[in-house]
């Protein structure tokens, strides 16, 4: 289930089958869908991979599917395949957040490279999301007092300075600080600093 | 009786609306008349007053029929004309009743309609009231389209003894219909031609599908073969797909060819200046939007050319549009199109379209007529290619040049219509 999958959405069944045959040659998992709607109905956002989409499709177009996914905060990378004269459309799609596009007729290596990059990007995003979620639960496990201590420690204050600032004894601060390190699974102050910075960056 | 004949009056008043209604009434009245007559005959005219009334009625009815503006006639089962009113005589170009009464109706029905006419008659004599159309050839060999409302006439016992027909000339109506139909098909052709550009995009897209599928299947095979460890049997399925997709591409091309074959030109003597003016009208809106001035320098003395007007219009629309587009794309300060028409050699007329745009790059002049050659971001590159094939199918030539002032010049020739050149030769020999 955690193996990345290339999802192909193309109304032209022959093209979809040929893409599957090509992409499977590099031992990637492939699933094909005949319409944007079929994909929306069948896709579980937890599944990693990337989406290969024909810009022009009857019914819901590739661009509309992109909008629908964005509205649902589904961030699977999309590679658009465009035909003759649709490049303008593809450029707009990329500006709207699509990962990449290839113009028909495309070079197979080129398409496969882009797919690999998209899958890598998706993996990074999912790791980051996981990490962020983990950090959020870690921070949530701190008591208000511990959070105050953490913020001052991260700001570079010594135990003594923290004790002064919070009107506590140095010994008490020492205890809180050890508790924070333990709860956050931090091995050093610099670990803590990194986590705090990441949290700031994402919040 | 009287109410019935009064109804007849009424019905005749609204004749324009419903000939069929008149017929039914007329049929009933006539049948009753005959019936009364027969009964009176049997009773040896003991009721003089009734007979008088009958004669009076029959007289009135006759007057009506005689003065009826439409052709009213009675026919026997074998097609013999029994009676016909003056309007009917006029309709078949008869000088006197004897010209047609006693003769078969088929003598004025066009040969290809005789069988249909017979069948219709048979149905009326089987009891049906009908409306039918046929082509008539009158006694003076005039061809006309006719429409007949026919009903069976029955005697008291219900036996059908004649066909009553009201016939009118619908030639004008038919011609209008025919013209409308022709106009319709011409419009369809125009629509087809004007969407040729869109069609080209469509074809490109359509062909791209099987071609990319073929490429993907083949590449997938090559990759697996390179990687090794693949049994040849596994390649059969994808290779079959490749064949299918190649056939699909072939089908698409066949469709295109059929489509193009259908647009063979139908040459007719045409006034080329009139075509130019029509084109200026079609493109007026775009020209105005792009602040482009169109000037005409047309030779009013030109002979007619042999052309399919709609196709030539299409060519000129393409050329004028290209000129408008070139000038607006180049943001030309002066935007002018001059269209000239003139005699060219002994047997042709030349049309020249000059614009004040950037002209065509000397290196590209040979390519602009190629299919799919375009320098426009959203261009299709079929306009000039189609134009050239149209002009060549007319026996003319088309060329592109850049003018000394920088703009583009597009010229094409059309052959003078053969009838026209004969007339010219005759005119020349008279003068010389
Ligand atoms: N009046 C003109 N001035 C300059 N270039 C022209 C003119 N007409 C045609 N061309 C050139 O010829 C090309 C082909 O024209 P055409 O076959 O009509 O296709 P399209 O209009 O789709 O580009 C144009 O893209 C343009 O480069
Ligand atoms: Mg054009």
C-alpha cells in the first residue's frame, strides 16, 4: 500500500494501456482510470505516487480535475500530457501548481524521468507531512510551563536566565528542561532548536 | 340540400385554408345530387318543384365550380377526364374542353410520375381521400409542378363512381423549396470549409492519439528486451496493440481523404468582383476591429470566371484574414489591404491582395503554402495550403511575394469561363 503508484487518467483507452505498458517497464505500479470522475471516486489520498493526466478530456477536463483535487487539499503531483496546440493550457496548469507537463509526442525517457521526479517529490512531501504531524503531537504533550521553558531555552537563554525570567529556581528549571528533552525525543538543545524552527516554518 | 350547398359556399370562402375540407363537402353534395336525381328519375318527375330546386342547386353548384379559381375535375377509374372547369382547362393549356375531356389524364402527367399517379388513383377509388404532388407536362409541353387534393365520389349505394380532384400549380412553391434546399447545402459546404482550420487541429489531435500509443507500446517492448529476461510470447499482446493503433491512424486518414474528395469544385460562370465584394462583407467586422482599411481596385469590364463561388470566397477570406492578422500581430501603424482584379494573359483573371504588414520573410516564401506551416502561436497553418489546393483544382495558380514597401502580396488566377471567352472571341472578330 505504501509503494508509490502512477495513476493514469486518459479517456483514450489505447493510450492509457500503452502508458501502462511503458511505465511498467521500469517496474512502477500503474493504475489507469478512464475519466477524471472515475479517479476522484476511486482515489484514496493516503496513497503515494503521481498522476499522469491528459489535458483534454471529455467530461471533466484535466485542468478541472486539478482544481477539484486542490480544493480537497490533495497534493499528489500532476504531470500533464498535452497535444498539439495545448501548451498554453499546460503552462497555465503548471502555474496553478501542476508538477510538470510533457508535450505529445514525447520522449519516453523524458516522461519516465519526470514521473520519477514527481514520485520523489511526493515522497518528500509525505515525509514532511508525517514529521510535521509528529512534531505537532510532541508539542501538544508539553505542559504550559514546559512550553514556556522550551521557548526560552530555544532562544538561547541559560538555565539561570530562564529561572530569572520565569521566577523559578534553577533546580526547577533543570527538571522542566529534562522533561521537555524527554517528551520531544531530543538528544540535544540543537535538536530542540531545529524542531522549534520547523514548527515555526510550517505553522 | 340547401344547407349543404350553403356549407359549400362557406367552405369555398375559406378555400385558401383547407382545400381538403372543400373536397369532402363537394363530394357529399355531388353524391347527394346524383342520388336525388336518380330517385327523381325513378318517380317520373311527379314532384316538379323538387326537380326545379334540384336543377337550381345543380346550376348554382355548376356556377361555383365554373367560376372556381382552382382546377376542379372529375375522373373515371381508368383515368378518363369526365369533367373539368375553365380554370382546369387553363391549367393544362387546353383551348377547349374537347382537348382534354374524354382523354386520359396521363396525357398531361410526366412519364416518371404516371405509375405513382395510377397508384394514387387506385387508392382514391378504394375510398381514400388524398393529397399528392406530381410533375405535369401540359398540352403545350409546359412543365409544371401540381398538387391535387382528391376524394372519391359515391352514389347513394356507396359505390365510388368518380374521382373529384382540385389541382393547383405549385411550381413557384417548389422552386422556392428547391432553392432553399440548395442554399442549405451550400451553407453546409461553407460551414465545412470554414471549419477546415478547426478540422486540421482535430486531425492533428486525433492522429496524435494512436501515434503516441504506438510509440509507448514499442518503447515499452524495447525497454523490456534490453532489460532481458523477457519471453517473446509476452511481446505478442503489445505488438498486436501496435498494429491496431496503426490501423486506427489509417482510418482517420481515410476519413480525411473522403472529406476532401467531397469538396470537388462545381464550376460556374461567376463575376469575380462580386465574390470580392462578398468577402469584404464577411471580413468587415474583423477588419474594423483591427482598424484595417480595405480598398478595392476592381476592373469592372472583367469577363466571368469558371469558379465555385463558395470555395473562392473561402480562399479570399483566408487571404484577407492572414493580412489582417499579420498587420495586427506586427502592430503595424498603417493597416491597409488593397484588392485588385484584372485580366491576366489571354484566358485568366488575376486577383491580388496587398497589405501594409511586415511581409513574408524571403526564406519562408516557399514554405507558407505547406500544410501545417505557421508562424503564429495559435496558428494551424492550413489556410494557405487549403487555398492553394482550391485554386489549383480550379486550374489556376497562387503565389506569395513581399512588396517593395515591405507588405505581403498574394495573387491568384482563375480561368475565364469558356462560354465567356467564346463570346469575347466573337465580339473581337466582329470588331476586327
Ligand atoms: N499577409 C501575410 N503577411 C505575412 N505573413 C503571412 C501572410 N499570410 C500568410 N503569412 C504567413 O504564412 C503562414 C501560413 O499561413 P496560413 O496557411 O494561413 O496559416 P495560419 O494563418 O494558421 O498561420 C502564416 O503563419 C504567416 O507566417
Ligand atoms: Mg491563416
